[in-house]
C-alpha cells in the first residue's frame, strides 16, 4: 500500500550541526499490517512517521502510495488517507468545543461539502460509536472536550481517527502520557478497532511488552536506519532477551535505552 524507496533526510546539511536523521530507508507497508516500531531516542522513529505523513520532506528518495508517487505531496493532501495520533492527548481534539462538535467535524473529513449540520439521527450514531469506549461518554455529548481526562481524550481521538477511515493510521507513542490503566484500555481499543475496521497501523512505542504483544510486524530502528524487520511468525517467538541479543549481533554493542529495557 505504501512504499519508501531509498528515503533519506538530512537536517542542517552542510553545517556543523548536520544530522542524517534517516539513511536509505526501504520499507513496504502492506494493507492490513499492524507494525510496531521500537528504538532508542534519536533512532529516527518519529522522523520516519513525519516523512510518511508529509510533515518533513525527504532529502532524497521516493514515497509511493498505491503505486502513485507522493514524494512531493504536501501534508494536508496526505491527511486525506493518513490519520495520526500523537503522545499528547490534547493534540487530537479541540478542547473548547463540545464532544459532539468534535465528532461532527471529524465525520466531514474528506467531504467536499462545507456544510456541517447536527441532527438527532447523527447524535444517535455518535452515542452508539461512543459506547464502544465504555467510558460513559455517550451521555456527555454536550460537554466541552477539555473537561475529559487525558485517557478519555486519547480514546476519543482514537475513535475519531477511526471514524475518518484512514488508509494508514500512525500512532506516535499514543499511550505514553497515560497512566497504566488508561494506557491498557487505549491499547485494547487500538487492537479492536484495527481488527474491526481492517486498519493498517504503524505504532511507535517504548514499551517492549506492547511491541511484542501487538501487531504482525516489528521494526527496530537505530541511528536513522531500520536494522530489523520481523514478520509475524518470527515475532510470535520473540522475547525481550532475544530481541536485545539480535540488536547486539547486528550493531556489535548493547542496546542503550532504559525506556525500552525497563518495560
């Protein structure tokens, strides 16, 4: 569905601060993939997502979506088929607007009509969708979203992302700012929505147990490169120790990331 060919990004090229953030990334994302992405800070994980989303332009290389070259396509155009959820629960919703207003705007994503109207039928549909979150939000349609907890806002953001029917959903540590109970709830919703809606998902996580438990593929990045791309069969046999050992074998050094190793 999406392919990156020899994609590189260099920040501050030709200066003392030059940083080769991505180096010759070759990656195919297949329809229905659920890919977990791990690596230490500075490995290039978020930069990779920014390139896919169009937030950053590749310094070289090409990006194809359904065999169409989208390398130069701006972020707002890619947003028609790429959804994204960030670590900060406040970024995915408009806090000063009501829950139902957030949802109606989301439901208009990709529509050529600028007309936005709320009616009882639409409200009933929203209530039914919110029941899936099991947070009693279906009774709070008129509340401003800023009144919700961080976990509720991130669950709502996830639901709204699913409602917009993205071809690819990018999750950038979307549970990292949540307490363990809410993080677990949002992850369970993520798995369920991915299955129910047939989503293609790429998820960055620093939680090794999440990386091993969720998805059919695992990518490990280091110094701007994808150093491991592990498919379902091999992934199901992985343990934290065996994954760390693979890193040692490839890089000839220890994996230096307490955030990963302590999970």
